[in-house]
C-alpha cells in the first residue's frame, strides 16, 4: 500500500476509534491505532487530528474527549455544504483528477470545504482562483468520487 493509502486507512481508523471510544489524549488515540495494527507516532496522530477537524469536547463529568466535529456540530457540515452548493459550477473528471469550476475567487473556499468534509477517495486539493483540482487516491474510482461530490453538492 502506498503512503497515501496508508494515510487514508489510518485516518479512517482514527475516525472510527473516536466515534466508538471516549479517549482524551493523543497517547490513547495512538495506542488504539496500534491495537488495530496501525503503527504511527504522536506527531502523525497530531497532524491527522488537525487535518480531520477533530476537536475536544466536554463530557457530562467535566472531562474532555476527542470528537469528530460533525458529530458535535452538524452546523459545520451544513455550512461547508452550503459553500459547495453556492460556489461550484461544474465537476468533471480526467484520470484520477477531478476539476471543479467555481466562481471567480471561490476555489480556495471550495477546497477548504472539501478538505474538511471527509469524503472518501480524496487525498488532496489544489486551488487556483476559479478552478480546483481534486486528486483521487490510487485505487479509488474517480467516477464514484465525482458521483459523491455531485450528490453532496446537489448538481447533476
């Protein structure tokens, strides 16, 4: 498995661990990943937390645990989807690249929204002024990613 595939698998596992467990330290997160056979260091866990939009939330007893932002605040996901629906004009695939056309100056905001939605198969985005390139992971079906994007955005 290439590095991008390992990262995607690790991040998926991290999200699952957080959704199923009440963990409050990066050491606990790392240990849970290691228990699943995923070797990583604390720096990697820290980067994954930042990239995935994972936050700490207060529990009823006053302690803090890691949570997926969309679980804590559905408003955030709704806001990001609203950005996509308002700014995206078209979505077209070529190989493992998806080209998203936006209004002038909107590509960076669309890229940020996509990066934080956690859509499967996307390993990164590059934004210009009105065009966004979405890189689809090797082995992932670009057509599935386009369908998922169009469904989320609400375009056909």
